[in-house]
C-alpha cells in the first residue's frame, strides 16, 4: 500500500472511531504512541497544532503570522542566566503588538540557543499522526537539545531535554545546528563536530518521541566539515554545506585559520536513499565558508542557492543532467575600511527564498546591507532592493533616528512573501569580536515590507523589538519561526 493511500485510510478509520483513546504518560511527557494519538485527536485544533500545507502555493494563501518565536541569548553578556525562547506579538491589530509577550527560560546557563525547527512541517502534510506542535531547540555551545511544546503558542512549555553526554555516548556527535523534519515524522539535525569538537560531524536522527535513533549517514567519507542542509527527495538528493570544526569557530574568527584550511569551501550532494556523498564541489577561493543552503521550494526543482560568507558570493547550484554544477551569480566586493587590516567582506550570513522561488534575500552582516533579488532566472539574479541597517564600513543607515548595532543577520520571510523579519546576532564570540557593543546594547527584531510584484523593500517603522531592554538585561536575538510555518523550515516531498 502506498504511503498516501495508507494515510487516507488511517484518517478515515479515525473519523469512524476506529482508534480508542488511552491515558497519557505521567507528568505530561508522552510516549511516541500516546503523543501521536494526542496529536491526531487535536489535528483540527489550531490552538494545539500548527498547520501544514499541500504545496507552496497553498502555504502562500495561509493567514498571516501573528506570533513569532525566537531565541534570546545571554551567552557572552554580563547576565549569568539561562537563554530563553521569546514569543513576540507581530499582529498589528493586537494591543501587545511589537512586544515580547512570553519568555520560556531553559534549565541551564550557557546553551547559546541558535537555529531551531519543528517536529513536523509540510513534509508530513496529510499524516494524521505527525502535526506541527513541538519546537526542537538546540544549544550550539552546550550541545543540549530542548523540545518545546507550543500547543498553546502564547505559553510554550519545556517538554524534554536531550543532554549532550547522551548524544556523545550514543553517536559521538556534538554541536547541533540545523533542524529539519522529515516525512516519516522523524527529526534530522546537522551536528558540526564529534564529541571532542573536531570535524567533520554528521547528522543526528530523533524519532517522533524525541529519542535518539542514531546517525543518518552510512558514511561521511568525503566530508571535512558540516553546517547547513536541505533535502529534495523527489530528486533523491540532499545538499550540505561547511563552516568549520567547533574547536575552530567557538573562540572567534582567526583569519590565519582560513589559510590553514580550517574553514570549509565545499558543497556536498548526498544520495538521499543511500545516505552517502555522491558528489562534492570545491567552490575554491570564491566559495569560502559556504553557510546557508536552500533548494527551491518546488519539490521537482533541481535549483538552489548557497551563500559563501567569507568570499561574499552567492552561488547557484543546479543539475540539468549529471553531475551537479555550481557557479557564483552574485559577488559582493570587499570594502577598504579604516582600522581594518584587510578589505572588509560583506559576510553573507543568511539567505531566504520566497515560497514561489522568485525572490531571494540575503544579509551582509559586516557591510550592513540587506538585499533583495529577482531570481526568476536563477542563473541571472537581478538586484531589486537594498536597505542599509548598520555594519562596520560606515554607510549611513536607512533607519534615521535609531542607532542600529551590528548588521542584519538572521532572516525570516512570511509565507506570502510580503514581510521580512530581521535580527542582528550571529554567534556570541563573533558578535563580541566584530560588534562588541552588542553585549551591552542587545539585539533587535525588525520588519521590512516587501513588494512582491515589482520588487523593493521598505522599513516598517511600527515593528521594532529592542532586546536591549529585556527584564534580566540585554539579550541577543537569533533565528525566527512562526507557529504556522515559514520559508526556511517547510519542505515538500
């Protein structure tokens, strides 16, 4: 029986009363079976589970986001308290608009919350047993993985913690980064190092009860470092990028490490079924430190983008026939800047692609500008918008009357592509190296309005959350998620 046919029959059985309810495990920490049942029973209750979508086009027609989740980080500041998950009201009709309305602290100090994702997304659409309910929130420095129940998105609750020593003992991995849900209800996480903080790392798999299954890859031969990943199962491919070993980047950036080969410059194309690298592309000097990687949202597409941070180049990868190809299609030139021993690179640290695969946005964290490109022809991007928000090269900000520390960094785009959300923290030790004032001034969350017809961006003056004014002291803000899904976590299969 095909998976989709099975799911339809299973859903019909539920509607006919074919499943009996059972008690939940004590203390609210549910077993895999009982948790799946609870999710099934609440499948039509949006207060208990976020939606999934049959296609990117359907997602673009969804109601606009009213809440945003993002980690607030105290690592590298004067505040000796745990990081926390912040809930921000982004509904302009709300009386608490542009405010942090809830804060869920983690159990421990020093996690460095960073990237995070969902237990289920649109890859699970049509599966009644796996619904968007739990955030998987790792600590990049501590190695802990927190599972957060957001059945009530205004009042998140800690569900489970996976300790780093457990991960190290089971799979010899550390430093969890990118989180992606899969169509089978399992969660896959890129791990940047082994238990000692050396490369190349690998990929951790959790089951739907958030227990460790093991490593995903059968072999990591050909892999020197790890960072981000995205999969396109209809094409039997996963692509991964490279930062560096945790022992290299944790203490800050040393330019000598680049010449010593301690930072990555490869893209890896994995055979999704065989779980092995099928092809690697050396991006060379113009592809140093390839970080965020995105396939098109169209599950039948063979096109994608990766931003090479240090080289400040945007690469287009594609496959018309074997093998995979990659070419730089945008180059941000370095700028001579007083006080710097070398020309300052743009440092492309994040990118996001609209769900219709037309608009590409990326941030130049050191230069301080945020760009929009029309990538209808992915091999020939056209610059359609540029906004300046800080940076180190001295360019005037496009937000007069407000001092912006740091540079634009993490990005998230609304499902309809009309609102772009921005924060400015990269990683605590790098923040303190390049923007030391951020430790005392804190981060921000802001919004830009995007013209999806002709292109262009304008700053929305109504939404600005100052994390420098948090109750326990200034905090750093990083990745952004919405309860109803977003443009960097949902994958279609």
